[in-house]
C-alpha cells in the first residue's frame, strides 16, 4: 500500500516570483497566489529489467508485455530503464506509441548503449549478433534535447548517464537515468561524476530527477555526499549532500526505504538490498513518495518456456511534487 510522506521545505527565493503555467500532464497548484512559487507533480517509474541476464534479449518471453502492463497501470510521466537490450527498447517504444502514452509519438524516447570491453551483451530472440545493453529514458513530454555522458571507466562497461531536458515543463526540468558500476575501485568516481552533473544542472537553476541502479545502498558511506544532512537515522546517517531519495521517509525503514532486489545481498531493517534509487534536490522538494513492487514470477519465461522472475530487481515507482521556482 502506498503511504503518503510529505516534507515541508522553505521555498528559497519565493518572494517576488509569479505563478507559472500549469505543466501539461502534471499536477500544478491552481490557486497559488502571486508572489508564491508554483509546484508541479510528476510520477517516475524505474526498472532494471535484466534484459540479457534474465531475459536473454527476448522481446517475446513476457518481459515487454509485463513492463507495458505496469506502465499502463501506473501511468508515469517518466520511465527509466537499466540493462535493456536494443530490441527490447524498440519493442517498448512501439508499445508506448501504440498505447498513445507520449504526447509526441516521434520524440519521447532515448537509448544509450553501454559497450562491454569483452563484446558481451544481448542476443536477439533467434541468437543473432551481440549488441550491448544500455540505459533508456521515456518522457511523456517531448524532450528538448539529450545529455549523453560517459562515466569514468571501470575496465568493464562504458557506464552512462542519460538525461533529457524538458523545456515545456516549468523550473528547468531534467530527467536522468544511470547505471553505476558494481566494481568497488570505480564506483566512487562514477557516483561523483553523476552527482557533479546534477549539481551543475541545479546551479543553472534547474530541477533534476535522477533514477537508476546505483549498485550502492543508502547506508553506504559513498552516498553520504548525496543524501542531505536532514536524513539522519540509525539506518542512514553522516550525510552531507543536497539530495533526498524519494523513499527515505518510508516507515518500513526510516532514512533507508524499501528493498529493491530479491538476491542474497542484505540491506537494513531485515530486508534485502536496496540499490535502485530516485534522487531529487532537497531544496526543490515539497512532497514525495516511493514504493518498490515485488518481481513478477508468472509473466516471463526462460528459453524452455518455464516461468522465471522477470528480473532480479523490483520496479520502483515514485510521485514527487517540486517547486518550479516560478
């Protein structure tokens, strides 16, 4: 069950600002008086689909249908995918077009491959040429550009940060997806690179929301310079950053949230690991809420037609209300 969690924040610089136009497809405050910053509400949906590891690059084993079904039910404004194979990306793109999900059927999707040094990756359903899987974003609103950023090398894959600015939305909105390495020796550099880009976008007056598999848990010291000092709980303390993770008020595990994996790695509060996050700048937040959803075990099949979990990661969906600064 979804729980409503709200954080009240001082709207820095609100005096003298006028109400902006309500963003199309988002919820805005229609009664905000002149001189008070308006707000906008967005729904975010993220999933590491394990496109090759669990689904052998297939577009017909149930993964694409399961994903499209969840998106239809949750109706997010932004979608972030990790470990999605090129053929799966195109099948999802077509499915969203056919469903009339985007406002612009020809400008709503971006894919960025993460080539592997060993040339390993996704096969097609019929076992064709290997292609690297990657990260993808889908925006209900037409993007006004694309940021394709290669992160510091980890000796394995070319890890990426993929962002889309959305000029039609107020407040300099940007939505990003990333997939951080699991390799300890490169993880800090990649996290720092993503955080630096978020800070850069914020310094320019924008609002940036970043989702992805960070391969790092909330209580890991590597995320101390991400989480704001206001996040100070037994499960996640010592923080010095400027962001909140949209599950950090969850009463299941305050400051930490809900697990996002079903593997052997343990997390906090008696849960499995949480490595999938949605971050937003604290100084823009009005309210937020996030949940993770257990992995379907009766939707996806292996090569022998036997049902398997669709991924080793849970779907993450969040709702966030931000000050637009207008």
